[in-house]
């Protein structure tokens, strides 16, 4: 009828998250602001960093053989992992437990278990708080299970290195590592959100499409940050876990909120 105003149509669906990639600097700035407004986000990794540093000291002082990762002392290295976690300066190989007396074996296994729980729980708590996800036991168990599997590979295989003398092969290897790192960048975030393992892989692959360079920049930055701080004698594990891992976790959450569609 004349004189009546047209009523706006109500949206039948909630707005979807934007798929436009944010710049590298914008992601870091938003992560910084979020940590500044909620400093509690740093606390889980402060606790985890203390456990990592303490474990490094115990491994160094006790009589069970330890190894130093190959990246310690290198002039350049990128120590990036899908799950936010500072690299330890000391590692125990599986062969170190052979012929040990039971009390020593149990003590060493308990130490490694505490490090795993502290770092894994810190990542899950920080990411879930950042994305305001409902904290469910299933999400936590999947996160810790995958984190444990990926973290156990270096222990089972021992220190390994791949040297590619051919420049084309080296470039191909770099491309493959970069591709996998970018496509899997959001994988922990989707696990925290409640996805199954294969669903998290699929959604991480989809959500990272079109954001290769910003995500690769984050991968390199965090990987360098972990490595630089972990080089510091005695407290390197503590510093890398406390200072870099929270930024890694919150940046992951910022990208996840921007790129995923609920």
C-alpha cells in the first residue's frame, strides 16, 4: 500500500567468514592486540616453557645419554612445527633406554610425558580461548593424540638429515615443504574446533587456499623465531616456548576465524 515502508529482508543464514586473505602484517597486528587485551593467553605457554626448560636441564645433568638436535649451533635453520611448541635443546633417542634399570626408564618416560602434556595442553587451551571454542574432551584428546604422534617420530627415527646436493632437487624439496606447511597451518585449529583428524586436514587444505604467501611468511617467521631463541644456552627451550608459541597460537586463531566458514 502507498505510504508503507518496505521492510528489510532478514538474513536467513549467519554471515560467513571472509575468504579474502589478510596480509602478513595484519595477522600479526591482530594477534598482538588480542594478546594485549587478554594476557592470560600467554600463561599456558609460560608454564609449558618452564617445564621444557626444566626438562632440558634434567636431561643434561642426569646420567642417561642425550643428543643435541642438529639445528643447535647452525648458522641458519627454520624450526617450524604444525603445533605451537618451542624446540627443546636436548632430545633422548629410543636407544638411550636400552639396558637401563626400571627406575631410570620410568623416570625418563615420566619426564618426557610431562613435557608432552604441558606443551600440548598449552596449545589447545590457548587456541580454544582465542577462537572461543567450546572446550570438549574429544577435541582435547584428538589434539594431544596427533601432537604425540608427530612429536614421537623424531624420537623413533633418531637424528636424521637430508642433504640434497642437486639444486633442482633442493628447490623441489623446498617447494614441497612450503606447500605442506602452508596447507597444514590451520590443522591444529580445526582439531581444537572439534573436527576429526581427516576433517581437520581437509578443512585446513580448503581454508588455506588463496593465502599461500601470508601463511608462508608466518611459517618462516615462527620457524626462525623458535630457532633463534632456542639457541640461547640453558634457557633456550623456555624462551622459544614462552615467547613464540603464544603468538603462533593466536595468529593461527586469527587466520582460522577469517578463513573458515561455520
